[in-house]
């Protein structure tokens, strides 16, 4: 808390802010002194001879009361601001630090790149001790032993062996809580199916390289099948890629299937490769217990060519034939509602709400001809301060923001109503209780609304209209002539 007030004091060193605060205090003190002089002159006109010391004492007393009230208001508002900052830091939703922690213990955003299938053939070459290539037939025909070096050279056939791709992805949410927020974690079952073909007129080897998702926290149940069987050669996992070899006769097709289960965070995207021609390409993604309207798409990803939403499963289909694209396919999973985030926003709106509430109570009492008593006003401000603290901590644990507002509102409104009906009998007491309820229940909802600017403008307009109505009623009541009693 000391560090918070230190930062506040540092901001207060700004000269325009100091000038504005000093000018406001000066105007307020001058207005109080002028009001005291006016009251003193009215009493003198009514033959109530108040001396100058009474004027000075009354003026200083009024100024001191107002300054003490402002100091108490500043302390309550400052502590609410401090509690808002602490709540945001500890329980107010997601933070970058917790987000990075979730990435290390659960998994990162899931980015899957396309498999490559390279057609290869090999030739054997022989070299003498001088590094010159020699004919193997001459080596065999030599009369004596000849030193030579044998080397097998790999040759790459231009073109991709992948002719078709048909992938399916099942995704379901598994939200994880870290610190004070929920993070959009998910799990997937991925199955990638490729049709390969040797388009040359000679037997060739094919080297398949499947890149794994980058920096994943967990990837298990990894399976590689060639024509429904395990590869005849070794499957090599090196770093973040899986490599295996196979053999293909001319025009021979092969069906490759790669499947795994993984975990991810925030979004999933599949990158077919920049500028590739996709002859037949299909991805079907099924998102369980997620509505299609709640899904979004990462930057650089195309929207699905078809989508449906039935039985709690959003099905997205990307079906591309003879297409050339640099775009990927993927989704941004929906985030969970962060109750702590909204509670922190309501807490941050508390200080200004307290100023508005006290200002409207003072205006109401003055226009009704009942100067506000300082002690009830102070206790009302304290009740509003306690309402925000109780609402924040109750709402964050179990019933949510609205539940916390209802519980705290019922308790504090009952206490404030009891206080007002003891100290302020009549319309002023009722008006104070109604204003307290409105600023407890309506004002916080307005401040966290997406249309905050518009709604706050409406609130200010209504408060202005309320003030004008009170002033007009007061003027009319003063202008009405007294009715003579009947004899």
C-alpha cells in the first residue's frame, strides 16, 4: 500500500495537476466563506446581531469541516483504488506471467505444419586415391589390387509425391485455472491422412518427414501407418520431426496415416505451406461442446468453406481442390468468462461513484431545505466503501459479480436505510436510500458495459435532470403564497 501511495504522490508532482487541485480547493474555500457571510448578513437584517468574531469562527468551522470531509473522502477513494490494483494483480483475471506458466506446464498454441514426401533414387560412385571418379568395370578388370573409395549418392526427384490430403481433428476444451484467471486450454485428437503416388517411370524410395507441433507440452499416442501397417523401416524422431522411409514402384499409390493426441492453448492452426498447389485437400474439424458462433479464426487463416452446428458439436470443413494458397486453417478457441476481471473493473469505478453519490445526496438535502448532517453523510460514504469491498471479495469466490452485488447490496442498504430513517425523516431520507441503491446496483453495471461511454452520458443527463427538477420544485414552493386559515 505504501508503494501505491508513493506512485500516487509521484503523479501528484505534475504541475498542471497540482494547479488544478489547488484552484479547486481555493474556489471551494471561497464559496464556503461567501456562504457564511451571506448567512451572517441575513441574520443581521433579521435583528439578530452577530458580531464579527462569530462570522470568523463560523467560517473557519465550516471550512475545517469541509476539508476534513474531503480528506476522509480522499482516504476512502484512495484505498478503493489501491484495493482495485491489488485485486487486479492477485485475482483480477489473466496475467502474462500466469499465461507463460500455463504454456510451460500445459502446452502452447498448437501450430501444425504439413508433411513433406520426397521421391529419391540412389547411385553408387567409385573414386581413386586422387578423388577422381573411375569406372567400376575397369576396377574389376585390373590385374592387381587397386585402392578406391565407394560412395552412395542421393538424388531428389522434383515434385511432391502427395496427391491428396484428408485430415480430421477433434477438439474439446479443458480450461485451466492459474492465479486468478481461467486460461483457454484444449485437447485434440488429430488424424492426418495422405495419398502418395510415384509419378515417375522407375522404382523410387520415398522419405516422409512429418513436423510435430512446435514446443508442445505433451504429445502422445503418436502412430504412423503405411497402407494400414507399421512402416517396414525405422521411424526416427529427431527434435520436432518424425522421419521414415518406404519404397514405391512406378505409379504405385500409398496411403500414409499419422495420428496423435495433444494439448494446446489459445488457438490451433494448420499450415499447408506457402504457395503450395493443393489438388485435393480437405480438413474436417469437430469442436465438442462449443458453438460455432463462439469460434474465431487466427490472423492468416481462411474461413471454412462449410460449417454446421448440431448436437453441441461445431463442425468446420475446409475443402479445397486445385487451389493455390498461402493461408492456413485454424480456430481461436473461446475464452472463459473472467469474473475477477469484471470485479476489478467495478472496483476501479468505486471512487468516482462515491463522489457522485455524495454529491447527489448533498444536492438533494440542500434543494429540500435540509442541510446534510456530517455524521450521517460520513457513515453513508463508509457504507458505500464497505459495499464495494464486500461485493468484490464475495463475488470472486462463489456467486459471481451479480451475486456479490446482491448480497453486499442487501446488507449495506439495510444498514444505510436504518441510519437515514433515524437521522433524516422525510423525503430526504428516502431519496438518500434510493440514490444509494441505484449507485450500488446500476452504476457498476454501467461501468463494465460495452457501451460505457453512451450509458455514462445518459447517467449524467439523468442526474442533471433530477437536480433541475428538485430546484424547480423548491422555487415553486417558495413562490406559493401562504393560505390564510379559515376563521
